[in-house]
C-alpha cells in the first residue's frame, strides 16, 4: 500500500506564527516563512498571480460570449504567468456580482470558463453584458464559502445555499439593498467594520494567517509567497470581520491561546492528502486528518494555497478493540450556539445531544457518556442556565438517563421537560409549548440549550421555530440553525415545512 502524501512534502518553506492581533472576538496570528528556505514561486516569476493583481496587468473577466449564465464567467489571461482565482474571490459588475466557486487556475495565454456563484440575487442586467468585471474589495465570508463547499460535497448545487446565506447576512446586519448584493453588506459595514480592520494590520513578509473567533479556530490560510498574501490581506480581513459582526460570539469564550494555535498549525502541516498523486500537475485536494479539514491547491508540485480549519463537530476517532466506545472524554459534549442576534437583554440559544447518553449500537461505536460530566460542562464551560429536554420518558430510559431531572438540579441547572416524538412531526400546539418555554427564558437573559437525542432534528426544529418568535423569517431561522449545527439540519423536510406553517399560523 503506498504511503500517504503529507502536506509538508509539498511545502517549500517551514512556517511560524507571529504576534497576534485582536479585533473584537477575532484573534489573528500572522504566519511567516521560517528562515531562508528554498525560494517560493514569487522569486522565479512562474507561480500563479492573484486575479486582483492580474487584472491590473491586462487579465479580464467577462460574461460568456455566447450568452451569459449564472454559474460561469470567462477569464482571459494574456499574461505569461497563470492566474488564480481563490475560492470565494468576488468580482462585481456586468450582469450581476459573482464569487469563484472553488479555487481555479487559468493557464498563461488562454481563455477559460470558471465556475462561479451569484451573490446579487435581485439583479440580472442584460444591458451590462459586455461590461468587464472588476475585482471586489472583499472575499466572500468564511461562513458562506464553507456552506457552499458543504452543499457541493453532499451533491447539492451550491447556488441556493449561497443566496440563502447572503439573505441571512443581510437580515442579521440590517443591510439596505435593492438587489440582495453582498457588496452592499460590506459597503454598509460602517465605522465598526473599518475600526476592526485597522486592528488587523498586514505585516512585512507575511505569508498567511491563522484566524480564531472566540474559542474556535476558524481558518488557517497559507499562500505561496508574501506578494500574493499582500494582495489578498485586505480582502481576507474584511471577510473575517463581516463574519464576526454577523454572527454572535459567546462572550464567555476565553479565546485561542498561542499554544493551541501552534498545535493546530503543526497538525495541519503534518496532515495527509486524500490524493497521493497530488504532487503532479495542477489540482485542488482535500486534507484527510481527523482533526483538520480543508483543501490544498497544488501547482507544479508545490503548494500555492491552503485553506484549513478545525472541525466544528467532533470527528470520529479511530478507536480499536471490542470495548471501543464514545465517552464524555473522547467526545466532549458539543453545544452548538445559534449565531442569531437577539434583542438587547436577551440570552442565547443552543442545541445539544442528550447529556449522559448510553446507547448500544448507535453508530459504529456505542455511546458511554457520563451524565454528571456532561452537565458540569454545560454549566461551567458553556455557562448554560436552562435545559429544555425534548426527550420522551421512554427515550430517557432507553438512553440510560431516567433521572435526568435530579442530575440537572445537582449540577445547578434548571430543566423544562417538553417531550416531542422522534417518530413523527409534532403538533403545532406541542411545538408552541417548547417555543414558549425557550422564548420566555431568553427574554429574561437566560442561556437556553435545547436537548434531543442527537441535537439535530427535534432540537433544530424547536430552535428554528423559537427564532421566528424574535422576528426572523422561517428560511433565515432554518439557515442559522443549519449553520450552527450541520448543513440541512433539520434534515427531515417535514420539519422544515412545519416551521413555515408555524409562522403562517402565528401571523394569522
């Protein structure tokens, strides 16, 4: 069996972290090359040139000459160097604004059709079809790029997810836009966005950045050379800041330490690639480490771009032996806070798996969670105040937590039991009972966690319905829940329709 190709084998340099910059909930560590290693493509003039720079030298992007389409544009590269469009790079103008759908390289002296997604849903201006696109002053936010990629991996065309993500951001930041343009969101970011940007400076020789928001590592991006990163820095920083402004960050999060950041950088550089032939030719390959996810773009056998992040959901560990089990130690209870902005004085809302669950045959390994450990984590690590349990009595017995209420009380938490069946969609009356309990607690400033067996279907339904009571539409509410939990959560289309029906009945 061939040995896996490690990312480090494609690196021309080693990398080290610099002194971090802090802007609100963001902590950004600059990444530098470690010493004078082999020169990068910057020195030999052969490596890909970012489209933002190439456009100043004669490269251009236009609508397709044989008829514009939403999913493709044409890039003409008359230069003697390849041109690269990084995933999420934005171009504005022509018939509507677009972002690159995946990192793509246009060879020298060629015209190439590149995949794009629309980020201006309300405009399709045929009178501007001959107009040249302009490189935007921003790159798409990380949350949008990740949601788009997740949709594609599940076999779903990403355009609908992109539009929903833009709508959600517009509503979260109360942007005024007649055409649903992501550009307008950035343009109206105001003094707060500009002030945070000033706190995230470019450093001489910087090759990349490790970005944390609160206590979670959001991204590690590395580029082939300092010149490429310099061309991208302002665009990247605007995307980081917009995510921080659009999504509520846990004020109790302690932040990512330098040791944690260095450990993540080291894990990423040691990560194996899914394609053992990645060193040959030009391609984008995924990392396959259990503790790192992302993509690396290879050109001429060397890394030209890396985008990696820490998984937001614990990845299955490789446990061997008949006694293997998932415990509170191997898989700490994951509490997913919904990134919604509630009115001032309100609390926060999250969804979580059943604490203390002990279930045989549930997935590849049985669950052997410890109820007391899980509840203490909820209380002290996540500062939860109230658990709303959607488990039925029969479920609690099957999961080995029949005395959940007593344990919750010992942990210093409050409990509301509002059981919903896992077998069929609940009635509107039962759903409204859950929503009312969560809503009243949120309005009193409480931190509320909705608990079901897996923290997805029923908990996702109840979370989305609760958000609609704070003025959000059903589509935006469902999207925020999916963003916090997993794409398509809740996955049962009947539950999504139930949220829409719940809103319609309430409006009547």
